[in-house]
C-alpha cells in the first residue's frame, strides 16, 4: 500500500515545484493511484480550508496574486534593518509585489539568500503589499546560472555564459518568466534532470540584450553578485553630508601637497609631499607627508553608509564604469582631494634617512588643500625636463624633492628585496559606442613607483603605530608559498634553463634571483607569471602574520579608504587610539573584526574575478572579427584537456583543445606541467613559443579557441592514430626520457 504523504510534505512539494501544482502532478510525485487519490483530494481540501492553499481552476496557485503559502527568497536587510523577501514564483503582468518578512522571537535567524516557506497576508502598506510569517526554512540556495535564453515550442533552454559550463538548462513553458529569445537571463535549478539528462531551470530575472553597448560589465556585475545600486536611504544620508571644517584638526593647508593619479582617475584619495630634512643629525634625509581623505568623518560606525560600505567591501573597476564602495557625493566630491579645495584628511609625517629607512612617524587628523592634481605622465615629463605650464611653478619646490625622496626609498627597497615582479598591465580603451577600440599595455613610469613607495611606507607606519599602541586593527597578510607551489615553480624554472635554490628558508631575494636570471631572455614573461602563480592570495586578518611579497613584518592598508573598507577600519582605529573624535572604532567594529576581515577578503576576490571576466569578454569581442587570423604567443598553462596560450599582441588567453594537438595520445605530467605525445615524442611545456590560428571567439563567455600551427617555429608533427585507449607504457617512458634529455641540454646551453 502506498504511503499517503503528510500535509507538510505536500506543502514542501508545492513550494519546490510551483509550475506543477495541479492534483495530477502532486499525485504523480508521490506515486498515488486509484483510491489513494481520494485521500490526496481530502488533504488538499483541508489545506485549502486551513488557508495554506487557494484553489484556482485546477491548480493551487493564483496567477494574479501571491498564494497564502509560498516560497520566498530573503533579501539583504535595508537601511532600517527590515527584511524584505522576493517570491520565487510570480505570474502577474507587472512587477512582483513586495513582501515584508515579520520574524517572531522564536524564529530562526535568516539572512540574505535564505529560502523559506511562508504564510502571507495581504496588506495595504506604503512600501509593501504582503507580510510574511515563517512556516519553515526549506534549505540552502539553489544553484544559479547566467545565460542566454533560447525559445522553443514549449519553454526553451538556457545556454550558460560561463566558460567552464558546458551543459544547457531546460525551462518549462510555465517557468520562462516571459523571457524572449536571445535575452540574457538569470535562472535557478528547479527540479531533477529531465529525459535528456539536462538540469531543469526556472528563470528568476530577465537582464536584457547581452550584445547591447557596455553590457559586458553589467553581465559581470550580475554574475558575481556585486551590489551596484545604492539604497535611497544611503544616498539621502550621503547627500546630507557637509564639508568638514578646521575645528580641532591640524591646519595643513600651507603644505604644497599634490595628488598624482591616472589621467582618467575617478577619485583622488591620497596626496604627497617631500621636503629635504634640515636636521643636522639626518644628513641627506627627507621629511615625507602622505595625506589621505578622512572618510571616517563622513561614514560613522553603524550608519546606513557604513553598513552599505561594509556590504560592498571595496570598489570594483571596469573599463567602462566603476561600482564604488561609497556614493558619488563622497567618493567623487567630499572625500576626493580636489585641487585648491579644503579637504578633511588623515595624514602621516615620516622622517627617512639618506638610505630610505624610516626613522620616525607622526599621525595627525588635519585639513589640507591640494596644490595640484596631476597625472603620472605629466609628473614624469616634468622630472625628465619638459614640464607643462601648470606644473612648472611647482618643479623645484615639489616635483624634484619627491623624486629625491623616491631615490632614497629605492635604496631601502633594494636592501629589503621585496618580490620584484615585472608583469605588463593591459588597458582596454572603449569607443563612445562601448566597443573595444584598442588594447594596450600600460607604461610603468618612475612616477608610478614613486607613489607606490610612499603608500607602502605610510601603510607600514599605520601598522606599527597601532601595534605600538596595542589597538585592534586589520592587517594585510601575505603568507609565503606552499612547498607544492614552489616545487612546481622549480620545474618551470628548470625546464627553462634556470635554477631556484632548494633546501633553505625561502626569502624573496631567492625569487628575485630567479627573475634576474630570466630578465632579458625569451622566458622572462613566463618566469614572472609562474612566480606570481606560486604566490598565496593576500587577505585581511586581525592578527599579524607578516607580508611575504613586500618582505615586511607588519603591514596594514591605510591609504585608500574611499575604495577599501579595510582602510576605513584602520582610520577608525587611529582615531580611537589618539582620541580624535567619537567616530573611531566602535565596540561593534572590534567584536566583528574577524568576520569583517573574512567578508572583505571575499568581496575583494569577487571584484577581481568580475574584473578578470570582463576583460576576457572585451578581448573576445575585440578578436571576434579576426577569426581565422594567425597570432604569435606563448604557452601559459598545461591541463589534461588542452594547452593555454597567451597572445603577444593583446595578452588574451585562450585554449588549444587536446584534440587539436594531433592524432595521438598525449600523456599529462602534472608535476612537470607538460604534455608528451606517445607516438611523436613531442613535448609541450609552459613557456614555449607558438603560432596559433584563432578558431573561435565567443564574446558572451569570453572564450577563445585556437588551432596550433607551430611550436618554437617548427610545424607540429601529427602522430598517426593508434586506436583508442592509452598508449603502450613503453612509448610514454621513451617520450619522458627524451623530454629529460632536452631539459638537460637546455640547462647546459643557457647557463
């Protein structure tokens, strides 16, 4: 005898399958036949009488109103801390009604993304149409994808836009959310796999035309869940802010501090100044000033602005837009150190000796006035002897002393030996229509390095100051590479004819020695990239574990509070430590330091992934008109399924599928990072020069596929087909021996 389901089981089924809610679907789901369906009908009638279900025609849902019981997805708390929820199923013609969740004291705590089965009551409130009470939490978030909807006779399918996703999702006609063919949509898993083995999905949001101008960054924003709209309450709070006056601040307006940024800078949050030290005890020394926008003054702890800034964690930068951590009233105005305008700042005065070592520092909360806002190129040209009219008056007083102090800092840097990677930075330039006009590599000027050295020193001073005062803060932590990653780096170095010392405590100077060996050779980019890949990811943490890459014992982020929440925490810690106001680090800030560190480390990685995906899509769009063309490049990665190649011209990365390498089996050596042909003996490894033909460029995913034409200027041998399955082991061993012999020969000739 078939077991009759409980009422709770029926409610859960209807909640999870809102598109299959007639009596026949429910009976089929629980395997009910014959007389058992009479009991099911009775249970459904009881649930209807109890207010849990509302019968419309032959189903138990209402296309124009939300049913009394439905599944909701909890949204992020608004500025007042209220929890609103989004109904997962809505078939009305307009926007889905707003639902306010009213928790009872006994209810489990809920957060953004939680799904609940809830009982609804229709209301006539100003900002919502329904109020919800928890029946039960029904599980974790379902898997979601972003993709292109392709309409079919009954429903349709979704083609994912992720490069790593190869399976389409099917969508029933009742779950399309009105999506049109070719639209970009977000969908979530809606049931078990169908007859063709494809996941079933429901569309939860329509995002428009994926080929529209400047849609690329919008895709990344949505795909990675980056908040891009400020709540009205946050904007209103920012708009009420007024410029800070002098008050109890130190008056720094007489100092000729200047800002030096990219020509297209969206905000200016740091200013610098260097003065020769007139202290006889410090011959050849310098006094350095670094002034940073006082964001803490405008974003007090616990405010709506503060909660939103913490939620975002950091600003995210794309070629066509920025998603800021703070509203433009602050990031682009009150907290931006505009030329000739009084601005609140947190500043540090540092004394260094002629060798660039910091002798002392002093922090202050002040009011400054920038003497000039310059671009890197303009400052470098002035130092090189061709000053512009506007920078010429500051040449002797400001520019030359900055470079003199920079040369001293470089001496200290060389003694410290931080990791000295040399990796070109791409710059994607867009036309007014949002299309890629060009892809260039940014020049690295001494002006860039000057600002970097000043900022590093200020960040060190902040960490040391708060450690000295025994105050809580967030450190920027970068731990040394794992032994496994170092072994992989040694393999790459050895295959290229270089050495990385083994059997000793690793210091950055050993890695720099490897980079020096490769400098000026064809392997320079490969060794730099491989060294970067061997590094661990930096993160934020309340305890100090040092910064391996910078070769520093103590490091914190102090210099960019407009775009990083970690810096705002450090500013507040300094305010509390020195008694500069009531807007310092709050008890809640201190209690949540570790959670904040984890959260903002994750938002930083989220932004990096979104920025990387956007760059890939723009490059794929740029190259899509050159399918069939030949390009030079270098092998940048080896996998069991193929070879990754980085193009010389644009730095774009693409894949040569293993099926394109030849008609033979390729043995993958994960440790050596090579593929070896079982018949030809061909060894393919990281760093080799290749010529490829662009076979496919898919802008919506950012995917590039290549055909391999030659390796190291030699045509690729096409091994004969030797049937299916793995090759004879003897062939692989022979190829490996040949590979080792080639490596030994390369080592001898390159040393």
